[in-house]
């Protein structure tokens, strides 16, 4: 994506988070032009933000060189989105009043694009009636004002007024810039490994990091879907903008998935669920001398298979598989046996594919018979392509309507 974001930085302590935000936006392929107020430069230097954004930072109205373009107008014209972060009570008041007494406020008055405002201030300033009235005015004018977080504030008070973390702001920015082509879809994603306790401190698990599932959840949220992520213990953070339900064992994952399934339009099961669990986990730590010679295992529920038997006609079910032998043949069998609409087959024999990697090599097997082999690519890109296929399946099926499981949906082989 090569959209242009004008990032307005004003004089609040939360400006220390802005270098991290700029890095995230640049990593996402955005062209970031920073405009700072004089007060903003007291908290973070223009040089830092120029270096990270790879663009000049604009501060002074009067340093514009005469030329064919008027800088503050061309900045406003180029912007696909403007973000004010941190937004002090002062800038919020000026924007609500339509003042233009420095470069940032002048650029803002000339904007034609959506504007996201991230308030950041002391809790009592934030609650002040004038500030609340100004925020209301900005919302009525069509600005998107992010809710500040609540917690310890740099001024020593505790309450609302903290600027959201860079990851949360970046997710909001990407959501605004992405086509909301999955709006209206409620997507349930499972991710990560499960842990199956052996005793109080030991467990059986696998090498899944959760990266694939997090990529699917993040891209779906960015594209406007309402996303629930049910994840085992991952080595990556859940993305911003999704409802996150952490679980530990396969049985917990099963219970939570069943609670959410009825209210889901699409289920994408990237989780590497443990097929077995120790039959009799010890409540304490097993001592060395008491180590059992054998560990008895019992089967966990096959969550995906059960979902396949319960699926309603309009629900879309996507499974994953990490096969090492006869992948295509085994994948085709799984697609039918689990009553899936699509199976994503990881080619874990390929370098850069499967567990823990930032990249993957996958084949798509669709219930319609179509098959597609993809080259090595990032998990983010794989996620977008899966969601593109989900969208196609939805379009082919027509509008969403809730209905009971169909005859065809019941034809599941164990
Ligand atoms: O997390 P990462 O490090 O990014 O790695 C990603 C991944 C390799 C884990 C992921 O891309 C992947 O392939 N996940 C499925 C792993 C697997 O081997 O699944 P399976 O063949 O055991 O199961 C097939 C499908 O059934 C999966 O969708 C799985 O979620 C589901 N399943 C399996 C067992 C079980 N008891 N319940 C299930 O629902």
C-alpha cells in the first residue's frame, strides 16, 4: 500500500511513542509526512522522525520556500489520511474552533481526507467540559476520535487520558486505509499451539507460534470484519482491534469455540491443536524418582471435524493442515472428511514454510474443486489471499442468511 499519511505531532509527553508509530507505518508501506507543532519538538526531535519516516519533517510555516507548490496545501492535498497524535487539549480546541495559527492547524484546515485524533492529556483536562464539548464538535465534523486508554498518567494521576499504544493507533490507521470489503462478516480465528498438562509444571505442546493466526486475524480486522481470536499460548502478541480469548488446552479451545461458533459467519482454524492429552495429569510436580515409564494419552476432540457436522449452510469453514507425506492427497481427504469449504495446506517440507516462520508456502484446496499453489510469501500476504477466497465463496453463495444445517452439510465422514 502506498497511501500517504500526514502525522501531526503536538506537545504532549505521549510524543515519545511517536517514533515507534512511524516505524510501524513505514513498515506497512505507508508514506508518512510528519508535521510538528513547536511544542511537539520539545518532546521528540524532528531529526528522529525525519530519519524514521525517510521524509522531511515540517514545523515552521515561514520556512516554506517560494515555488510552484504551496507546502501546507500540497501536504494536505497528498494526504489519504491525517492523524493527530498525541492530540493535546490545545490542538483539539483549535481544530474545533477552526483556527489556523501554525503549520499543523493550517494543514488541517485544508485537509479533504479522513482525520483520526488521538487525545492525550491529564484525566481532569480530558474530563473538562470545554474539552469534551470540543471533542464532540470534532466528532460531529466527521473526525474519528480514538478513546484514550485509562491508567497511570505521566502527571501522576490515574484515569483516562493515555494515548493508545502505537500498535493500536497503527491498526486503526490501516483499518481506515483498507477497503472494508469484509464488513458485516463475523470471523472466528483460532491460533497457536495448545498445552496439555502432564503435571503442575510440565506439558505436551508443539512448535506453533501463532504468527499465521495473528496474521489472519489482523488482516480480517483491517478489512472491516468483526474478529474473535481464540488462541493457545502464542509467542506473539494478539493484534489490536480483535476480541481476544486466550486458552491453554485443546479442551478449553473446544469449549470457547463452541460458545462463539453460532455467532460466527466464517471460521478459520489455523491453530495446531494437540490431538492427544495425558490421561491422568498429576496435580503436583512429578518427582524424578516417581517418573512414569509410560504416559497414557487420550484423544482430544477434533474441533474442526465437529464444526463441520454443525455448520449452517451460510457458514464458511476454513481448515489448515501441515502434512509431510502425500500432502495434496491427504489434504483433499481432510477437506471432504471435515466438511470444509477450503483447506490451506502448509508445505512444511519447504524452507521458509510452516511453524514459527514469518513466511509460508501454501496450497489452497477448495470444496468447489479449485486448487491453487502459491509461492513463498509473508504470512500477512497468505492471510489476505485466504480472505480473498473467503470473499469469493461468500459472493458465490449470495447474501448471508441464517439457516439450519443443510442435508449436504451433514454428509460428513468421520
Ligand atoms: O503458528 P505458526 O508458527 O505461524 O505456524 C502456523 C501453522 C503451521 C501451525 C499453521 O499454518 C497450520 O498449519 N495449522 C494446522 C496445523 C496442523 O497440523 O493441523 P492438523 O493437521 O493437526 O489439523 C487440521 C485442522 O484441524 C487444523 O485446522 C486444526 O486447527 C484442526 N484441528 C486439529 C486437531 C484437533 N483436535 N482439532 C482441530 O480443530
